[in-house]
C-alpha cells in the first residue's frame, strides 16, 4: 500500500486563514492561494488607459492654455478698442470745442463789422443833418454860403471804430469857400453821437 503525502498547510494571502487543503482555493474565503500573473492583454489595456488619460490630460491642458490665451487676447483687444474709442471721443470733443470757438469768433467779428457799418452810417447822417442846418442858417442870413459840403471828424482821441466807446464827440466843418491854394473856409460845428441809441446833437461853434 502506497503512503499518501501529507496535506500541506496553507495560509490564504487574502483572509490569512490557516488551512490544510490540497485545493487551490481557500476553503474560508474561496479566493485562490496563488495570484494569477498579469497577462500581456491586461498590460496592453492598462497601457491604453494610461495613454488615453495622458492624451485627455494633454488635450485639457492645451485647451486651457488656448482658452487663457484667447481670453487674454480678448481683454487686450477690448482694452485697445476702449482706448481708441476714448481717444476718438476726446478728439471729437476737442474738434467740436474748437469749431464752436471759431464760430463764436466769426460771429463776433461779423457783429463788430455790422456795428462799425452802422456807426459809419450814423456819422454820414450827422453830416447831412449839419449841412441841412447850415444851409438854413445861410438862408436866414446868419451864415455865409453857399454850403458845399460837411465833414465830421472824431475829436479827443475818439474813433468811430472804437466799439467800446458809448459816445463820440465830433468836430464838423460846413465848407462854403475853396481857396486857390487848396485850403477852404467853413463854419465849425460841435457834435456828439450817443452810440447806445444812435442819437446825436450838434451846435454851431461860437
């Protein structure tokens, strides 16, 4: 009769149970005593998973970098557009202010020219009035005539073109005789024009 070899005592690497069994599985937890080696297919799968994870991570990083760069570019473009808009608005405002100032200056110049024209016309009216009065006095026998013309000149440093002056005094000469040497004789009048209302007064000088 052949003697049977003794049954080995095994320690389960999973549950640490001690058992005498010839089987390949632990009678307590049912798991194999010997772990199966990792085959090539499993390694290949693990490798594929690792590569896929790395690819996803790389793509995610690339997308994040691209998005960050795009966001930075957008911020830069927005800032540039805002600066350009501000500069354009400032230039337009300055141009509008300059145009308004130029227009105001042109309007004032036109108003001054119109006022000077009115004043010159008032002096002409004064001369015509003095001439009419002098002719009347010639007719009345008070003055020697005939009265040929009247010329009024601003006195006392005044000027018809001084638009700041509220009034101007004039010396008017009612000419009645021309001399051979180019001089002439005339009757002097003193006159004043009030520019606030365009009225004037005159009187024969004594």
